[in-house]
C-alpha cells in the first residue's frame, strides 16, 4: 500500500508536485474512477491505475542489462564525462546505479539496478560471481600463463588475486574469468607478465550474457535471468 502521488512519481509520471496537478485535472483514474487526491492510499499490486488512458505498472525494482560502449564512466553522475545512466534517460526518475565498474575504455556487460541488496551480492568477492572478459593483447600469450593465473597472479601492489581461468582463443586474444573486481584488475594481471591489454570487453556475469545486444543498447533482465541472479548465495 502507498500514497497515490508516490506511486505516480515512482512510475515516471512526474514529480510529486507535478502529479498533484495531473490528478486535479482528471488525468488519473483508479479502478476506472477519477482519482481525487494525491493522498489516496492505493494497492500498487492489485489496483488498476491509469494516467491519460495508459495503464501504469508498479515495479519495486528495475533490472537492466546494458552493453556499455567506450567513453562512459560506470558512475551515476560526473560533471565532465558522460556516465552510463545517460544511455537510459527513460529511467531518470529511478535511483539506478551500475553494479560494479567497467573502465571508461572497457566495453560490454553492465547490470544497472536500484536493488541495493542484489548489487552487493553480485560485487562481493565472497559470493564468487564469475565475470568473463575477452582481452585483445599486444603480444602472443604464452601457454604457461594458464597455470600462473590459476595459482593467483600477484599485482603490482603485492595483492595476490584469487584463482582465475585463462583461455587462449587466438595468439593475441584471450578469455579471462575472475570472481573479483579490483581496480583495473584484468589489465594489471596481464601487465604482471609484461603484456598490455589493448581492448577489453566483459561478455558474461554469472550465466548472464550479452547475446546480440548492440553497443549502447539495453534491455530488461528476463524473469529467468533475474531468478538466477537472485539465487546466488
């Protein structure tokens, strides 16, 4: 149960002050009757609520999958640089945030939500959520790195990474699966062995993949994908 003005603001109709005017002018109906006050208490799950003839659906949380392009910060706001939320302006009324970070020059899978609990579970190392990256490199990757990555790469600051799965796809192309998210981690792991990452794309988190989603595009998670992520312990 919630106030009508809160429901309308939550579904993107307008701000609290704006929806008061819309209610006053007869744009909002509850169960086929004109709404009469922003203070009306409604059942967001069962009441039939329309704005200007359009049925409004209450979503407690938003779960989006974005194929992040280069040039965008994985942040909610920046004075100088575009952020990933700029790519989803239709959800500007929600307090969305990116789950984890991708470097400004890294592309690929980025989850965006306003569900703080899920965001924490997906980014905490103790939950062992796999993230798979495809890295293009400046030189041939030696087979010996596969075992070294499995035993834990030591970064430039002395931190030993958790075991990671390296798969050599082509001489200068590799897949890397990690369960952490340290600052510039993938790049620093290769740099520990004198190899530079020239481009990087995240293509999977847990069992969620980009599929055919184009750069800069986004979609809602499917019920099956959301069930999978919610089941992660």
